[in-house]
């Protein structure tokens, strides 16, 4: 099994890279998706978040008010740390379960937005970073997600810098250009992952 960490700042196009790798046959362990699962209604995770932040972070139907909670934690590093202390161990445990079920010859790609921030690079055989300039990322967040520019910049400021992410990268995918160029790069990265996986199996 080859364990790959995939990361990139918000707006970098990491999700598209993850989708393309899945189409080649990678087993994707999506930390964001798991992070949503572990705080669904009825879970210990949601109970812990409510205990920390109060019932005001729930919607009327009892689900987590993600925009409301996001507004609290992304402007306050202490509150963000408190949230991460609840969610990250739960995500880690579920990720380990999914990885264990992938099979010995699999290429398992862990899609981890906060890989650099949380010092997680040593957990993987190699790290792939999806990179794009700040200008490109802001433009995407405004155009594709409907964010105000200031909100986009605030979200980006709460994450690692480009330099911090690139410092932990074994392979870098430059996603400043069109989708066709991205697809070509991901194909080359997949070939490299298969080569390394074959080498690890020998």
C-alpha cells in the first residue's frame, strides 16, 4: 500500500485533483467529508461541539450550522483550535478504518486540507501539494463559491502559507492554468504514484 497525503489551500483545486485521481483508481480518504460525518446529528462528535460552543451553533432541525460556526472559528484562532481538538481525533480514527479496508496493493490518497498546518506530512509515504497563486484562488472563491473577496482572504489567512505547504511537498501540481493542463499533470503524478507503489511492493 502506498499512503499519499494530498493537500492544497482553499481555492487551489484540490477537490478536482482528488476526483481525477479517483478516476484512475486511487482509494480516496476525504478528511473534509469525514469531518462532516463525525458531527452529524446523533454522533458523539456533534455532542462535543455543542458542549464547547453552545446550542446556538445548531440549526432548527438539529444539524450543525456550518456557516455560523465557521464565522466564529475563522476569526478566532483559539476557537478554531478548540474545534480542531474535537474533530481531528475523530477524523483520524475514521480515516484509519478506511485505509485498513483498502487492501495491500492500493494507492490510498488522503485528501487533507490542513496537512501542513497540523504537521501531518510524516504520516504519509509522500505528499502531493496542489498549488495556485493567491490571486487565482481568490478569483475562484468569489466566482465559484460566491464568497465576498474579504471572506475569501480571511479563509486563506487562517490556513498555511503557500511556502509552508510547498516545504512539505514531494510532488507539486501547478493549478494556475486551465483544466486540460491540470488533467495532464495529474496523469503524470498518477504514473509516478504507480511507479512508487510498485517499488514499495518489491
